[in-house]
C-alpha cells in the first residue's frame, strides 16, 4: 500500500517505520508506519491525494515541538513540513514565510531588516506553520498581532487563502485545529524599528527563557493551557508538585508549567503524569487543566 509514495516522491523523502522520538523535542514516541517529507505544495497535494485514494490515516507536523506521540506510534502517514518548506522573503514591512521555517529564525531575519513585532518569537522553537495553528505567543506578543493571511491546502487538494478574521485566532487556538486544512505559508505585517533596540529586546527575552525555562531537558514547552484566573506554574507549586515525577517524566523543578523528559521517559509516563496533575487541580482548585501539547498515536 505504501509503496505508491515512491511514484511521486524521491527515496530520500520517504522513511518506513520511523521512530517519532527522533522528530519531537520531547524525544518520545513510537514509530509511524511511513514518514514523508514533501518539498513544496505540489508534493503535499500529491501526498494528500494518495492518502485519500488509499484511505490512509495521516497527521501533519512541523518541527515536533508541541507534540507527544504515544508509545505504540501511529498507524498511517506522518507528513513532516519542518525543515522542508523553508522559503522566506521580506518586502518593505511585509514578511512571507513557508510553514517549515523555524519561527525564531524568522524573528532574527526580521530583526536584521530592522522590523519590529516578532521579538516575542525569539527562542520559540516551533515552525511558522505550527505557530499559526496554535496562535503562538509569549511576552505579550502573539501571531494574531502580526498575521495578515495564511495559505493552506485542504485535504481535497484545494488551496485557500485565509484572512486574519477567517483564521479565528484566540488563546492557543485557530480554525486550523478543527478543519481539514494544512497551513503551508503565512504573510506577516511588521513595523519599522531601531535594529539595536529590537535585538536588545530579543536578547532580554532569550535571557528570561534561559533563566526560567528548563531548556536543558527535552520537553514540549508549556504542558497546559493557562486557565482563567491562574498561572499553571504557581498552581502546581502550591499543590507541591514541583519536581514530582512518574517514571522518566517529571514536573520541572525550574518551571512547574513544564513536564520534562528526565531520560528515557515513555509517552505513558507523561500521560499518567498529566492525568495525575489534572486530578489534583480539580481536587484543590476546581480547575480543569487542558493540555496545550498535541497528543496523537495508537492507544
């Protein structure tokens, strides 16, 4: 069934029984039956067409920074956009980027052109596509404030441009999370600024990240969405969960809002720790914590 991919993709763009732990920042995850790495929109359309015709399940990801794949892996196709769709260009204050570009790299390119508005993205490890889908943000900045439009490919192969309004961006959400569209590029509108001030702001954000976040351990960033009226890190500290672990998964001692892989953690370790934290948050604060990370794979 999967051999048909070689009819339209070169061999170096196809991997069989590929361990997902090699493609996520959590360094966790069982094998996907086949991973494909499309070079452009036409490749994506061909992959989607084949999956549709053969009734093959698939999932799409960028750089795997916000992803937890279960231990049994995924029966179907993983479509990896990160490190593949990487074109970007700047014209005046308009920035064009394909979905596979690392968001922090785009922020550096914008700074080099004395453009302000993407400073918040310094140090965010995810891709531009993932940042649009999640409406990524930090330090009072978010994609919603700079996005003009996004181009996406539907599961039917049709290309559609989405305006800012059509994307329905909210806190860590967008229309793309519940639709059959794959973001392939985005256009941002930034503002002219002083290059040194922009770079100084980015250095300060980078310093804060290094100081406050457990960047020395594999993780998928903030584990939970922020519930109204609370901050997750302090909430977990009040529950005495800072440093608490199950198997190789641990609530970071540096920032309790992060679950880290202390070494050889399984997806089950992380999922059991998430469930435990959710239970405690309901008991103590009557708060229903929702994961910010995307969880996929065979249960």
